[in-house]
C-alpha cells in the first residue's frame, strides 16, 4: 500500500524531477516507510511506500530487467503467486518478491490485456520507455483512488488530490458542476472531483498517453446477465466457497494483520473465515459510543463481543465520545473532498486504534451492495403492497407521511423517518424512487439553496441506470450502487481514513469474482420476502449464530443528528450563519435557515444535509482559504460554549 503520483509533459518538454518530492511530501501518511522516483524524458513517476509484502526488496518504482518498463503501484495483487508461477514458466525472471512486480511482467507478456488477469485492489502507473507510453489504471471496483489533472502542457495523476495541488499552476477552486453532484448525493461522483480541473479516473478504467494522444477506456463492468436456472442451495454453496477463498487470498501479508468487527453479518463473516485460515487468534477491533441515549443507540459493542467470543479472537474495543470539532478539519484535509457520510469519522477512529498493533486490516465493506443489505432494496416490495390500496387510501397515507416526524436516533422516530421516506417516493417511477432514497438534497431544495444557476448538472444516477441493463429491479439498483455510492463514498472514505493512519484496509467481500457471482444471482434468491441478504445469510448460517444473522442493521456512523441539535448546535450557528453563508457566496441563507429549523423541530431528518453544508464550509476554509487544519480547529472550538467544549473533549476507553 502506498501513494503514487506523476506527470507526463504533453508538450514534449522534459519532466521536472524536483516536482516528485514535492508531490510525495504532502501524502507521506500513505507511505511512511520508503520513497522512490523515476524520471525519463517527458515522464516522471513517484511513490510513498507502506511496506506490506517483501519488506526489504519491494522498493518502488519497480523496473524490468532491461530497464524499459517502470512501475509504481498502490494496493495489492492477491493472485500474484499464481501469476508469478505462470510467468516464470514462460521465461520471465523476477528481481523481487513484491506482488506488484507481476504487473510489469504481465504487461510485457500480454500487453494491455494483462489487466484482466489481476485479482486485487490497485491504482498504478506504468511507463513504457521503448514506446514512450504512460498507462494509469484503477481496479475494477474503485477500491484505490486515482485523481487526474490535465492542461494544455501536461497530465498529472496522484492517489490524493492534494498531491496535484502541490504542482505549480494548480489551484483549489470549486467546480460548479461538482457542487451540484455533491448536494445531490452527499459526495462528488467520478469522473468529477470537487476541484475545478481535477477529475477522478473511473473504476475499472485504463488511461494511456502515447504520441500526444490521451485515451481512456473502461475494461470491466458488473455483469448484467442473470442465471435463473441455478437452485438456491447451489447459489449458497458457491457464495460460501468464494467468500472463503476471497478472505484466504487477502490474508497474505508480511506484517501483522487484523479485522474490523462490528458484530454485523459482513464483518462477522470476514472474521469467521479468517479464523478458519489462521492457527492463532485473529486480532479484532470494534468501536462504540457512550454518553447519551443516542450514543447508546449506535453502540454495537455487545454484538462485536458476541462474535469475538465465538471465534476466540484477540479482541480490542474503543469506547469514545469523539472530539468532533478537532477531528473534522483534520479528517476533511485527509479526505480531499467534503462528504455527508458520518462513517468517515468512525472509520478513522477505529483505524487509528487498530494501527497500534497491525499494519493490515480486513473490513466487511461491500456486503450490503453485493447481496442486498439496505432497507431501500425493499422499496419495490413495500410498493407492491402500497399499490394494492384504494386510491383514496394511498392519498391519505401520503398526506399523513408529510406530517410524520423524522429522526434516526431513537427506534420509534427512526421507524417514522423510514415510513416518511417511503411515502414521499411511493408515487414515483422506479428510477426516481431509488433516487429519492439516496438523494441528500432533493432537486427543488437544491435549486432553492444554490445562488448560482445555469450550470450543467451531471446526473450520475441516470447514467448508471443506463449501464445497469434490464435485469430485475434489485440487481439494477445494486449495479447503480457499484457505479456511484460504493466507489465515490464508501470506498473513498475507507481508503482515505485508513491511509490517514498508515493502515492498509482490504475488502474481501469486493473480490471481483465474488462480485461477478453475486451479480448473476436473481433478486428472489438475494432477498426472500422481508429478509435482506437472504442468500448470504444462508451461505454463512453454519458459521454464524442466528441472533447475529437476524439482528437489525445499524450503520457504521455516529449519532451526528442528535449532536447537531444539542452540543454542536453552536457550531451549526457559527459555520452556517448569515454572514458566513453570504461571504462564501454559494447558498441563499433563508434556505439554510429553514433547513436548520426543520431539523431541530424533527420535521425532517436533516443530518446528511446539514453535515454536507458544515463539511463543505470547513473544507472551504482548508482548501479554498488555504488554512491549516489546526488553525481551523481553534476557530471552531471558539464557537462552542465552554460546556460543549468539555462535552466534546476526547473521551476514550480502551481495553
């Protein structure tokens, strides 16, 4: 695992070697163990290395025996041993024991088609000196990020956008189209980034630069074809076998390894298979909250302990009341881009906790998107019952839904929130109903909020549906998630927050062969009646107890909505005051004011919307105003009353 970066001079000028250390310094957290650069004519590539495999001999850039191919790679190639044996049989001679070296030899043997032979998570750049050709590639699911900058003279790439901002002539400005995407989804979907002029290489893409031409192609998508003939028993057996194999492959490491454990189905599955492949206890790490009823509602530690006891893990817990005010500026600097998903806070805290002991961690991220674990996937099921009601009853239910209170921090109000969300979208088409489930700011509210109009508005949801094919409703939604929320929200925050602590996070549930297998599974097998993730639960039913399989889902986030109404309310008033909003010049203040009031009164659950605006303002102070995270933190702490400052001082209990 590392951070990579580089430039290619499209104008033919020699690349400046001095730019490589400058780009590397800003992402040293991604690779504190080593640094390397290679410059050849118009191309320069570099990396910061976190040593995982071949600790002594895996220095990058890696080169071929004749010095014509050079590589920097961020990530892991899990099937490198099999590929190495195959290539050695064909006459290739390896210089190191690094997993990444198989990319060099595979390219030499197979050309660009080598990409189809890789099983792993990766972002890489390969320089072919003989052809004066640069290739930049990203893994199928988008586990590892790649940012791109291009102007008339040069093309540059990096694992994090901040490395591109270290280049002369590259400045931080908001892309108006990306701002629309951010308000729509709570994150900026590829190929855009929040920065004007800086984009993201889409998952499963190869970009090549040769002869003055820059070309980008997609080499893989989630399969569209369903297999409706296979019996459920065979599906579950195949899923179980592939889960087992994926976890086994991703346990390879020359440094200590562990697992995140929430006690949910996904993380428990990963820990269960890890235990089966280890002759010593697996190190597991869990996070919980304390202090208020809302904190208790988000606390999953009893479930994590249950699974830890079951598999006799070396279990570690951290119970926190996080110092949100101190964390947000630092974490948003690491994130590069703002987002409205509170999971980035918990992911950072548990990563920081685990990094005391291990360098590699396995996570259950991706199971919900693969096997149907979100409540929104039941929308069609609910809709089929709703449509049976007489017209007057549907109209009455919708009218009641408008008046339901909404909050996510108590069981009753959370149920009311879910009912309200369903009823608001019940009269919409399938695609628009899905959009209503994932949208942060509905179109009308976004238009009322934004001061600048007339900007082309990207619609990644509609585009993703066009690529999703004509399969059943569930698999179309899952395919859209794989193109949008998964890479640009969940995997992005997982990568950035774990790497902020120099921890490599692997996601075995997103093994591409497992993804392809799950994509062919019909809806009726994935979800049975009201039971989400039915097929996956059946596949691991011999390993996990019934109370874990059937427990209610709780997201890996924080009780942020409750905090924003209480201890963090002064922060909301300070960061979203009339003067601040007016000076920033992005939003109409009356719309912001109405949002704050509606959230506080439980008329809506405005957690994601408020956090989107708060994080955008903090991000703006960091990147647009060019202020240091500590400077912004001091300012935010000054907004809190003394009692709130004490409440949100770090409170951590560990094992």
